[in-house]
């Protein structure tokens, strides 16, 4: 499938660098990202491409790594005994999902076509204000298919390392699987522990926003400073999402220890 058949260019004219519509799109993405720390682009992928990506995920599901853990919102599985029991670093929360690494589904899967296409990379780079961006070159990390079956969920957490997170909803669950985030929970220079603790211990934090994620929607968000979670999935239909990692430098590969945890890979023998 050609990139033009994957990305909905009728709604998102990203190939024409001189187009006023493209300039307006980029301006909106930047503005929304700054103001609310997320932006959603409904119907970014065409239905036929989405169907194909869902079929690829289903066919590869037996190769997925089931992550099930208790962890704090900093993605650590052990707390800090020197801190109080109700400190955010000691509040452990449940997470469960199924992760398909880049090398465990076909190279012509539409999510890979989208990821490797220069007009998409360029649109993202201009929107997040970090040009240029490069593809990640790890065997596992560049594009993942993240699947949630009944009962799977992701408790409150910050994403680590990357300045932004990009996901594409391929198939929504029948119920549950709702995505919520709390914009500006912390800053690069301020962990804001009191506020983080209030969010973690509240059933429905007043500042949480529900981000509608219909199938086909691309979402870019500042997951490193905005706590976010996915509520438990209900029903038989899996929630399937593409997850993309771009880098600020060329030639980046992942940490074997991270790949062991996230994808269940054995670190290479030393
Ligand atoms: Fe996340």
C-alpha cells in the first residue's frame, strides 16, 4: 500500500509544503500542543489501511509480549523506602498490555509505511518544534502495535525520555479503554510531587481531560510531563494502537535492558 493510500491526504494535505492548508494545520497543531499538551487528528489514516493494520496485529498477536506489572507513575517497579508510603514514588499501580515489537509484524504494514514517510515525519517535526526528526533504528522500538484485551489497562504514568509521544488508534474497544490525561502535571524542572500525589489518589481528578480516541485518530501529546492513563478495556474487541518513536539524532537504537522488559527480548550475550 502506497503512503498516499495510507494517510488521509484529503483531510491532511501534508505533501504540499507550499499549501496554505498545510500551514494552517501545522499552526493548529503547535497551538494545541502548547495550550493543552495534546492534539488529536481524527481520520488520519484511511479505512482500508486501518483494516489492514488491524489484520496484521491480529495475525501477529501470538508473538506479543504480555506486560503485567505493579509500577509507580515513573514506570519503576520498586519504590523508595526512604520516602513516605503515600509518596508518588511508593504508590504502585497495575498495568497490563500486549506489545508487538517492530520486527514482529510485516514490513508493509500501513503503520510502518506511515512512520517512514518523510511528509509525516516533517509534519510531526514542525508541530513539536524539534527539527529535524529521524527514525529510530532499533529492531524493536520504532513502531509498535500495542494491544489491550479485556481487563488490560494502563494506570497513571509519565512517559520517559521522549519529549512527545505519538499514537494512532487502529481499533477502539467496545467499552472502557478510555484515555485520560492531566496536562502540565509536572515540568522539566519541577516534579510537583504534591499535585501528582493528589491525582494518583483521586478517583476522578478534576483536572483530567478525556481525549476522544476514535479509530483512525492520530494523537501527539506531551506524555513526559502530563500524567495519563487508559481505563480497563471491556468487551471482546481488542483496543489496538500504533505507537511511534522519532529521534532527534540519526542512528539511535534502544537499550537492551529496556527491550528485555518491554518486549521480552533476551539481552544479547556479552
Ligand atoms: Fe504512556
